[in-house]
């Protein structure tokens, strides 16, 4: 009987201890776990995801202009969303077959490339100029909110007789570069790159609005001022390089 009573007392004490201290033990365990190196709670993960999403969407709209600009046509609105992309292409997006020579090759090139492809090309900068007042930028007039057109050719010795490819710096990428301490204003781009060989990286885009002004899709037309309606648009990086051999 004495052994039974002792066992009963022990069980009662254990029940008391568990009931009395379990909540604190759980809180202590939680504190230790959540402060352990490398631990991220589901709540923190969700907050981080929201923060990343907010950062990603912070340039839509940009200076009051939506990704699709102020175009009315659904087709042009879709085109403008591509022009205003502000995520750089990843290595998986890049197509190594895309070169300036391949882009400038004659012939109807509407289906030559895809707008989901990224490209990195080398060319000679024959001109840098401010872009027009366009729907893609909500008809902004301020230079900072307009595109910069950079004209690339294969051979600077024949640039006067060769129609160029156009690559474009957009206001969103101008802003992103300013956050990294780089001046991508039209004037700065002209001062730094005009008359230089450059390596340009960004997204391929067929600007259908210029297909009737491009030699590859409107051959022989007197008013053609560009070789192709294919562009790198937007440009996501540009740097001076040596002349290719």
C-alpha cells in the first residue's frame, strides 16, 4: 500500500509540474528556435515575399505612367508593356545565336527572333539621341521620362551608308541605374559611348510600329532609316569594349 501511495504522489507531482510549466517551456522553445541562426518563420517568409513583391512592382507605374503607357489599342498596350520591362534577362533567357551581324542580315525578319529572348551584342555607336514623345511613356516631354535611342552599326567606316539597328534605354532603366550611381541620361550616354565599340545587353523586341520604316520588312522604301524593326529594348547594361577582331 505504501508503494502505491508513493507512486500516486509522484504521478500527481508530475501532472502538476507539466501543467504548471509547459506553457513557459513552449514559449522558451519558441524563443530559442526563432532566434537560431538561419531560422526564418513562415510569418517572416511571407513578409519577405511581400516586401520583394512590393520592390518588384515599385516601378509600375513609374512617374504616373503605367507599364502600357497611355496607348488605346490593345496591341500597342501589349507592345508597350514589353518596352517597359524592368527585370533584366537571366542567363536562361539569353540566346547566344543573336549577334549584331545576325540581326542586320537582310531578309524579312519578322519571325527571326522572339520577344522573350535576351541578347548580348557588340556594335559601334554611330549616334545617340533623345527618343520621341510616345505613348509608351505617356507622351512625357521631360528628357528623363523619354527613351534614348542608340544606333549600332557593324562597320564605322561605312556607317554613313549602312542602316543601323536601334537599341533603347528606357526611363525605368535610367532610374534603376541612377540608384546604382550611374548616369544614363541621354547626354551622359552620348558623351560616354558615341564613336565607341560597346557591348549591349537586354531584351529583344520587334517594334511593329517601325516595320514600314525598316529595310528588312519594307525593302527599297525611300524613307527607311533603320535596317530592322528588331531592337534591344530595354537595354539593361552597356559597356565600352575593344574593337572585335
